[in-house]
């Protein structure tokens, strides 16, 4: 039986890209159904406008969107550009991780992790919620992956869960205590705990610093563009997710820089 190293490089990358498109199609189901508390495993996809059940040829990732010209075949209602963008984004994400880590366990592990972060971010942006199915489930999956022979030990993962969730829980408690208002939501606390489960406790400081910087830049942009005031509510989950992805690719450099700065 051939091993991965016997497969031509272009064929391996093509196969991973197609796999990403397929998974991206399922992620669109999660993004649509989880916030509505619908079972993502039950029933075939439907048109959001007319509720017509989609046939198999209307469910081909990206291709169906192009052939249907972004319109439902039945009611001619518009199909969101989010669908092909998520599918293509997942495909390129998988390819990028394969290119960076090679055909290794790390590439598989981080593909699962970054996929969770992408789904969480899009749900949080649209609905301002982070489903427990993703955050709490992600904590369990991330911890189990630490037993798979990666560079992250189960102790690092367990400490990441405790320090990640505990640090944000403390910040949220202090903010509410002294301001009388809720700052961080429970979803953000669970999300940072999930990130700690996948990246270990060493990543927590980097994730907090990067996400805070990204959030501040976005807040400044909204303020200057007059699209929001100082009281505008911006979901923090996507910034945490973006910071975690940055740590996946550049974590060693960031950890080294923070260590040198500290000492």
C-alpha cells in the first residue's frame, strides 16, 4: 500500500484542497444551524428562502454556486457569498497547513483546530454567540490530541485550559466588580480555554496580546470611520481566533521574542 511520500506532491495538495472544499461545505451547515439550535447531522440542506431541499448537484462545493449564478434554482433567491468563500477558505487553509507542516500529524491536528476557529469566528461575527458544542467540544478534542505524539504534552494542554479560561474569568470578574458591567462573555472565556487546550499554556500570553492589539486596531478603525462609537459592541471571539492562527504559524518566534523581552 503506498504511503504519503509516494504520492506526487501536486496530487497530494490537490487532494487536500478538494477535501477542504468538502469540509468547508459542512462547515457552512454548522454556521447556519448551530446558532438556530438545529441538528447539523439531521436532514439535507435547504434553501434559506423557499426551504426547498437541495439536490446533490446543487450542493457541489463552489461549482454549484457558480453554475446557479448565486441564485436558488427554485425561487431565484440570492445565495450568500459566504458559502463559496468558506469552502475555498477551508481548502486553502488545509493546503497552507500541509505546506507548512508537511504530511504530518501536526498538519492534521492544526487543520481540525483552525477549522473550529473559523466556524466559531463566523458564528460570533453574525450572531455574537459561541456555541458550547464548538468551544467545550473543542477543549475535549484538543486535550485528546495532546496524547497523539505531538510536540504538545497533555500537561501543557491541561495547563493551557486552566490558565486560558482562568485568566479571562478573572479579568471578567474584576471588570464586572469595578465597572458594574459585563465585559467579556462566557463564550470568550471558553474559547481561550479551548485555544489553551490546543496550543498549551505557553501560547496564552501571545494570544491575549495579539488579540487585544487586533481588537484595538479594529475599534480605532470603526471610530475613525464613524461606523461605531466607543460603546460599540465588537465580538472578541474572531480576534482570539485570528491570534491563535497566527500562533500556529509563528508561535515559536513569538514565544522566543516574549521570553527574551521578559529576561
